[in-house]
C-alpha cells in the first residue's frame, strides 16, 4: 500500500497507467477507438461548471462566487451534458470490435435511457417548488435547517434520484455494462494504459458531480444550521465550501458502501426496476407535487 493506509494509492495507480505500454489492437476502428475515452471524460469534467461548491468568498475586497458559471438553466445544462457520456461508452464498445465490449455497450445504452427518464422526472418537483432552474437558487431557497430541505419534502424523489445516479454512473448494483463475471470488463475490455484510465476517471468524476448535484438539489447545498454565516465574508465562504465538500463526501461514502454491500442485479431486474417502478413513481410524485404542494 502506498502512503499512510494507502492514501496515495490513486496517485500511484495514475503514474502506473501513464507508464504502461499503450496497445492498440489491429482489429479496432482506430479513429473512433481513440476518441471514445475523451467523449466520455470531457462531459464528466465540464458539468462541474454550474455546480455551486459554496456561497461566495471575499478575498482582498473582491467577492468570488464559489461557482464557475451561474446560468439560469443550470440543471438543464447538467442533464444535457451528462447524456452525452453514453456516446463515449457506445462508440468505444462498437469501435473495439469485440463481442464482450459490444454487449457491454448495448447494456449501457439501454440502461442510460431507462434511468435518465426517471432521473429527469425526479427533480421536476424540486424545480416546481423552487421556481428556478439555477442550482444556486435551488440551494438558496431551502434554508439552513434540514427540515426545510428537499430530501424530506420530496423523499421518494430523492430515493429515485439517488438510485438513478447509481445506474447512470454504472456503479454496483447497476454495473451491468462491465459485469466482470460475464463480460470480462465490458465496454473497455480492449483498452489499455491511459485510455483505460480515462474511463475510470470519467466514472469517478460522474460520481463526484452526481453527489454534488444531489447535495444541491436535496440536501440544502452549503446550508447547515446557520454555520455558513459564521465569521466574516472570507470565513463564511470557506465554511460553506467545507459543508458542501463534507456532504458530497458522505454521498461518495454511500457509493462505496453500496458497492460492497449489494449484489449485482440481473439485467431483467434492472429494466423492470427502471420502467415498472422508478418511472411510474417519478410521474406520481410530479402529480402529487403539482396538486398538493403547489395548491
């Protein structure tokens, strides 16, 4: 183990991937094979642009919002950009010209379509109550106390969003696109060196962004019992950033916790859960929100 209790192991793995020989099989469609890892990694990185990682911090009289771009359609931006990631998976699987990769790509595309519907519908109730598509405004209207946060008001939607996020990031128990026991490694079977690492970087980046978006939509963002208002402009901004990081870290812990707790679903169970349970429940929550809460 590298470092104290293996803390430096990810860094060591990154250096190892950079140093490994980059093999390109002769039977692949080379241009698409080479560009597929970038197609999945770039959307995972650019979605960070609209996620607020705190309120604002003041340095030398300049107030800096802890968000790259506060656009008024931030949640639509995230849904649009993250939906592009599946193209990288499908193109990489097809270009590999390998039956295991191809099956993994087919599974991933069907899985993404199934769960992106539920993912999008689960947040409509939140958008109704907040009256905005801006992530900063959605976090602001929830207030400092947990009983005002959306995860209590829209608890079924919160569970649907969390479940769909697991499926979107191909994490257990929804990692049917990889499924080592069935498909060797799925869509990235033929990849090696840094291109192989880019698929994993995209997966973990999607986990971080998905966790941060869940924190913003359902867990009050940077609010926590008024702690974000302590101290001056500098310290309050720093505390708000720490609160978001702590909440996001809790979600990442849940990702890893579930990975080591639940077994993988069968593929028919995965589809049934998406189409026969999550989708009708998300639609029902929209009806309930529009009739009860809005009225």
